[in-house]
């Protein structure tokens, strides 16, 4: 370890209370969607922090009323560029469920409790504290660093997507979603499909006995029953087969999923339900193509319909929404990835873990724009969104020191 890096890491150790205070200040902003004044205040806070570090700050809106903050520092000696980013919006908190006020941090048993400590204000604070000593040491040789905090991830309206499309790019990007500070995560993609069954013959309830009993003489169907007994069960069998045949080296088995989240149909008790609509979330892997996944599901639904006398003449209608999240693998051969793994080992003396959970993140939007991206952050996703969310103080410190080491070594390299 050279003397400059030692100076950087010593500075972080000596100022770790500042790290915890920064997390606490961020948590105090109730940055829940829709944005509101607290969300705007949180971004104003981030803008002031970035300005104080010497970054030039701009704002853009990914949708009306929601500010996204982009800070940039660039010197004349630009060898490499780096994008640090994450969302500042948080999941709502039910105050009555928490053991302490969710928007006030409490430290106990080596943990810091508060909404957003894990997802992902801990990482945002870690980026800030890591940057401070690195920028001081590198001075005029920092290269180009972009630090962006965005809104919308918690409601599937990705500020990261708009950031990437409007020029927020780098040679390498780190998205600070929680990975406990000890692992790098791949991300799954998520898109929604709505399946509709319709029967133009709006049958009276009394006709039921004619289409369900032998000799009734009527070809008809209760669309709600058909959805439940044929479509839902058929999709579940497809999902089970996916769990066997669809694998990815950095995701847990069974991560390709088809999960129903809404069903509606029928009109009134006196009419046989002549329509039913089922919406499902489809999770797909980084080594899959979106259009191929769609084709596979639609072919499976056609096969289901072909085996039923009514569905054969009334096939399900499929309507796809654009993906809410795109998948992203791990760029294991990229210099940035290799350097980040080395930085973690420098700080901890251990090898960083690859994969380990099925992450849903905004990393895929950056990848689509050709930006190699890794998911790495403080916090544990299993505590996010729930009551008493927390981050381990040790994990937060390791993450911050790893980031400082990486930024220093990445930006210094020629």
C-alpha cells in the first residue's frame, strides 16, 4: 500500500463518525415517492455536498417535479472516467411498526437503524465520504468522476434510465444497491404481462349447467375458472421447468419466475363471467433476451389453449408492458471489475463474493447504454422495505474504504 492510499484510508478511519452523521442526515429526509418537498430537500442536500467537494452540479427531471442531481468533476488529465450513482427515494415506512422513529437513525448492537440506511442512503453517504480524501490527494489528476443521485427506482420509474440516456456515462459505473459491502451482484430483469380471456357470448348464470355437465349441449366457459384452472396452473408448470433449466452463474437457482400479481373479471352475479384479466411479473436472467422470453411464454399459452375445447376457439390475448428493470450480469473481464475486486482485498485481506442473491436494480439501464456496471453497496436487502431497516456499521465502513481505494487506484491508473 502506497503512502497516499494509506493517508486516504487513515482519514476515513479518523472521520468515521462523519460517515455515520451523513447517513443520519440523509435518513432524516422523508424522500418517499411521489417526491414532495422532502425529496427535493434531500436532493438539495446532495447538491450542496457535491458542490463542497468541488463538483459542478446540474439537475434534470426524469418526470415532472422530481429533481435528479448530477455532479461532475473533470481535470485536464482525463485517463479514465467513473460513474457513481444510486437512488435517493425510499420505500414508505409505517411508523407504528417500527421500534424507533424510521426517519431518525438509532445505533445499537453495531447497527444503524432507519429507513434507507440499507436501501440505499448508506451507500450514497459512503460515496461522499470516500470521495473527500481521494479528491484531496489526487488534486489535478482526478480525471472525470460523475456522481448522480436519482429518483424513481422504488416505483419502477427509473431516474437512472434517463441519466444514462442523457449523457451520464463513464468508462465504468458502480450502482450502490445493498450488497452488504462484501459482494458484487448480478441483476435480473422484470417485465409485466397481462393475459385476457374473453367470451363474446354473455351467458346468463342459468346457462352454467349446460356447459359444465355432460349432455348440456353448450360450449361455454366461466372465464375466471378457465384462467385459474388452465392459464395460472399452466404458467406455474412453465415456471417450475424454468427453475430446472434456466441458470446463471451469479444468481441463485430458480430466479426465473412468473408471479401473478393481479386478477380481475366478471360483472355481476346473474351473468356468467365472460372476461378475466390476469397480470403476471416475469423475471428473466442476464443471459436471456427479452423477446425470446416473451415468445416462449406466448407459445406455451398457445399450447395450453390447444388442449382445451373452449380455449382453442378463444385463445388468450397477451399484452406486454415495457420492462420495469433490465437484467445485468457481472463484467468480470473488465478492468474496473478486476480493480474493484482488488480494492476490496486490499481493505479486508479477503476475496470479494460474486453473486448470492437475485437483485432487481437499475444496473441494466446503464448496461443498455454500453456502460459496464457493477452492483456494490453497503446494507442488506433483506432488511430493506421492512420495519427496523438497518445497516451494519462495519459493513458501511468497509464499503466506504473499498470505494476510496478503488476510486484512487482507478483514477490514478494510466
